[in-house]
């Protein structure tokens, strides 16, 4: 009986080897010889097939003639697997019912295609991803009722270009750090915060280091791993980080953010405040667990996330990260002119205010400058429009002048 059992395994294994050898030879002589067929790596597929076959053979053999405890263990594991899959199936159906109910609620915004989000990012071993160097795009859409064109330009250092608004002698720098609000998601090159500031401050050259889905982590990582000083030709100036409350989850990081971004952001050592590689690769076991649970129907139905709510330790981490970025800036540029803007629509909690008050960060709190919902893009209510950026920079410029910081 054992000989027959081994014979079946050997016959199937031989058949698999013959079939995949044929495919490899077919692709080699009639294809381009790279080992891929319709986008599938034939060698890897063959290896995985043999591996699965061998595993199943050993498993069946153990269940048939193995020790009793092996059979019992398998029964327990199999029962748990079936139970988990059944629970996932039930809650998956419940989520679908919920989604169907939500469809009856009309969205105030019409969903439009965002070509400005395609092919603009490239992988990065330090930041997770960065803007594609020397990328340019002109976006025309029938959704723009005024018929305008939105221009996007990235320089060789992955910074969004800030067009010069005139022929002025710009002998000072203004480095803008932050997320999509700094980058200017959905607005033209000449509608970003760096542009509006440069337009007002005739002797400043503004550099835009902001990018979509960034947080204080990317600012810290660039300052720790890049020589930013060499990227800026002007001798004197300042840096400013634009903060929104979403940066709390991005810095922790929350489980929602880990899943949403697939762990593609800097890994931070909370003790040394040093960034080292990308979270998904430096913490691959933790990332895999979070990603699996984050995609669980059970967890999604009951909204099981970490953290459930923000606490003092989370605010402290965000402030520590920004403060550390400031130290790195001081180390490179030799001055302490590193400021913090609180963007409208991001009111600070009392705990966050208290923690910030214990630092020597210069803060420009514009959280109540205007109602953000009145100044969002017509096609994206999660991001400000050009008018919002101009209002913030007008106020920032006036405050900088009043405090003799220019």
C-alpha cells in the first residue's frame, strides 16, 4: 500500500516536471527567453506547485498513519480555520449590506479621475516613496468649468517647483515641509503655499519639500539622511513645517494608516528618534499582522483599530518628531529658524497645546483662521483650494513681518 502511495506521488511529480519543462522550453524558443509566460514566472510557479504537492503528500501520510496526537492537532487547527473563515464570511456579508445602505446617501461631490496621482510617485528606501524627479503634467478636465489647466512640475530633487513670480534678487531661502497641503494636491504650481509666500517676500526663494501622504516622519528622515544644505544655494533663511491633525495617526502609526499606506513610510526608533529604512520592511512581522487584521471583515465591521483614541503619549511623539526634525535642521543650516504652522481646520487639543508649549518651537496657530470646509477643492473636499493657501500665506507673511523674522 505504501509503495502504491509513493508511486502516485512520484507519477504526479513527474507529470508536473514534464509539463513545466515543456512550458519553459516553449517560452525559451518561441518567447523572449526571460522565463515569463503571460506575466507569470514559470520557474517560481513550478517550484511552488511542487512544494504544495509535497506538503499535501506529507500531511495526508501523517493523517493516515501518523501518531494520534498529530491527527488530533490537525483536527483542532482545521476546526479553528473553518470557524475563522465562517466568521469572516458572515461579517463580509454584513459589510456588503451596510455598503448597499450607504449607496442611498448621495455624495455632494462627483468622483473624477485623478491623472495627477498616476505615475508621480516612485519607491524610496528611506521615505517609502517620493515624487518622481523631473516629472511634469498638465491636467485639463471637463470638470473644470472655467476651462483652466492645472500644472504639476517636480524638480530633480523630488521637490515641487515654485515658479518665480518676477525678476527679483532672491538671496534668502524658505523651506516648506509637510504633506499634500504643502505640496498643493489638486492645485497648480503657482497656487501652492511656497508660491504665494515667495510672491509676497520678494527676496526669498521658496523650496517645496512637501508631498502627498507625508508626515513629520518624512521631514525627519530627509533631514537625517540627505544633505539638504547642499540642495539650497541661499545662505540664510528659514524652514517651516505645516501641521494638520491627520499627522498624529501617520506618526504613531495607527493601524488604519499602516494598512492604507501599506507600511510605506519611515521606520522610527522612538527611543533614539532616528529613522531607519521603511516600516513595512524593518518591521515586516508586525506589518504583516497589522495588514492581515486590518483587512479582516470582523475588525472592519466593529472598527477595531489602534489607537482607539489619541492620548498624551501620541501627541508627545508627534511633537518629539517635529522637534527632532528642527534639531536636524539646525545641525545642517546653523540657525534655529524652524517654524510650525497649524493649518486651518486642525484645532489642537489642550494636551497637544500644553506639550507644544514646553518646546522652543515658534508656532503660528491658524487653526481658526477660517472654516476649512468653505475653502476646499470642488472635486476633493479633503484638500484646500488655492484661495485657502493664499489666505494662510498672507497671514503668515504679515505675522513674520510684525515679529521681525524676515
